[in-house]
C-alpha cells in the first residue's frame, strides 16, 4: 500500500519542491501550496517510473493533492 510518506520520499529523492516536501499538507491542492507546474509534471513522471504505471493526461489532471495521488495508486495496485 502506497502512503503519503512514500510520495514525499520520492519527491525528496527526485529533488522536487526542494526542502518543502515534508511541509506539504496531503489534503490541500499542490498548486495552492506552491508546487508549480514543472514540479507537478516532474512528480507525475517520477510516479510513473517508480510505480510502473501510466497516468493518462485526464487522470494526471485529476490528481490535485497528495491524497488524490495515493488513492489513485492504491486503487490501481
């Protein structure tokens, strides 16, 4: 089962939102927490690589929070 901590760890390893990953609130939209579109795209690419999943554009757009990402990954696995 994937957790928010797993996603935060992945973000840290990939250098996404440097120094702020631990401060992200899982239920709040990432864009409201200062995660820009480049970081968001990097995160989604890292998730695809790490978890060996494909996130079609319409699915990727719907993943607005860390909780959304975790829920989606846990449903898929």
